[in-house]
């Protein structure tokens, strides 16, 4: 038996249901149609596989025990035909072995036992359809990112590599870090700095502001006495908070948010979701991605995208949100004196303590406030030199940027003959020598 919705001309169907029990199929059809979901049902797995030639399904719900082909075998074949389609197993048997087979062969996204609870099943269905939609959107976003990168190539003639090469380099670095050993995990910071360069290269995004946000995230994390891992990840979220904007129309971010139309603002506030999709391949940056995704949540639950409240909001997202808003207030203040602008920014944040922001994070910002306008003091023997005066094994005291703000070398870089030679070549093209802060090797 095969049953479709009344509009059989559509190519996309929300749910495909396979079960050799007609009563089960009728129950599923009623449940889905009442909730405005399109459905195709089939009582034969082999026939169901032929439907993939005609339809694109967001989700497959399959019974486990069926003649000729069980649910695990069917889902394995279905995954080969439509890898992005989500898969849920329905089983009436408490059989661990067969469930594991479905997980291993069909790589199911979830399973529900019969008799099911409608609320639980519907929640699983809607979550699965949302994941399917996000995967489709991700493919579209990848195309948009490539197009945006092409614009960056034209706007920034100082970038030595083409957009395609930079994109491949990012993916290569992320894959290398994903498979890295413990020593390589310490190189995550270099990956973030590479991604940060793409933000800094965009003429409508402020790389200095991203750096200020990152530094403030670090100060807050230190005062909160968070774990070392959280302290290390805090600035990464600050550096990459704007990366989702690279996939969007510059009209959405080259002017203040309050100058956008209502529809433009709605689109603008989806950039954290875009960033999450862009960073999805980098599993080691999951916590950073999570902080970016939830950066517009509010302590009182009136934020975006999920309306989380209180301690349900990831700590990294709360730290990032308050640091971002602090520097937004600093940037928008018309006072000429920087010290007074910092005071204004702090008072702007304190005004929303307990509503927008967690009170303890506001206190941490206030405690670290004195450091926000200080110059960084250097420890040990430090000297300022140009590229021609560099020697091997010297240690870079501060990250080195070119005249457009692109990071050339990260803080802590140990100079080698190759990196010295490269800097000397770059310096020869500059009207003035580099001012490089270095520490002698210990």
C-alpha cells in the first residue's frame, strides 16, 4: 500500500513512513496531517526505496520488524540514496542487538518504542525536520560564502592567496586539528587567528573591535575563575563572533543595527546560526560555536535564538554577549575622552544587570574594567626592532599585523630563518619598517 497527500505533484515530502502494519500507518498519517506535515506511507521496504526517485524526504520513520528486509537494512539503503534525510526507527521490541544494528548500519538519528507517545514522537519529528532543513541551508550558505570571498579578494589586494585557496586552507587546518594529538590541540588559537583574518579583511567589519571583545572575554573569564579550557576558549568566541556576517549581504552590517529595517534586523540576527553552520566541521571548536550561536540570549529569557534564561545560557555565550555590548556602547558613545567612553560603556551594561546580563558576569566586567584601557605591560627583557634586526629563536611579544590589520604572526611565535626572510621581503615593500616587539630566547 502506498498513500500520498492530495498534492502528489510536489517533489518534497516531509515524512516517509514504512510499516507492514496498516493500522500503524493510518495512525501516523492522522498524527502528521493534523500537524500540517506532508506524508507518504508504504507497507513494503523495497517499494519504499523506489519512491526516492520521485520524492525528496526530510525524514524517514521505519518499523524495525518487517518481512524480507528489516528496518536496519532498509535505513542503510535509504541513507545511501538520501544521506541528508533524517532517520527514526520505530520498534516494539526491547531488543538491544537489533537497535544497535540500526544505529551502525542505518546510522539512525533516533528511535521510538511502540506504543509511542504522540508528544514525544512529534518533538522528535520536528527536531529531525529542522536538522534536515539546516543541512540544506548549509549547502546554500557555502555557495554564498564562496561568493562573498570572491568580493573580499577584489577589495583586499594585499591578500596573497585566492579566496578558493583560503577556503581550502581553512578546511584543511580544521581537519588537521580534528585528527590531531594532544600537542596539536594547542594550535587551536592559530586556527582562530586564521579565521579572524577573513573578518579583518572585510572593509565593513572591524577587526580591532573583534580583538577588543576577545580581550574583554579573557579578562571576564579570569575574574570568574573559570576552567583553563574556558579561559582559553573565551577570546576565540570574541574573535569569531562576527564570522557569520561574511555569508550575508554587506548592507546588513555596514551600518548600525538600529538603522536597519525590521526585516533586515531579523535577517541580521541569524548570523550566529550561520556561524554555527560554518564552524560545524570543526568539532574541537564546538564550545566556541555554541557561545557564538547563543550570544544574543538574555538572562531574563527574552533573547535569541532559543529564549534561554539564567544558567541555561552557556557561560561562554553570556561572557561574549556582555563583552560585545560593552564595546558596542563604547563605539557608539560620542564623547572624545576614551576614559569617559569606557565609563559610559560600563554604566550602559550595569543598567541591565539581572535583566539582559547575569549579575555575576556584570560584576566580573566591573572588576576587570580598569584593565580595559591599560596598555599591556611586558614581562622580561623586551626590545623593539625591525625585520632586518631579527634573529632566530627570538619570541614575538605581541601579534604582528600589516598596515590593513591582517595578522601576519601570532603572539609567542618563535622566529626561524624562513619567517625572518618572509618578513624582510614584506618590509622591503613597505614605506616604513615594521616595529616588532620581541623577547630574547630563554
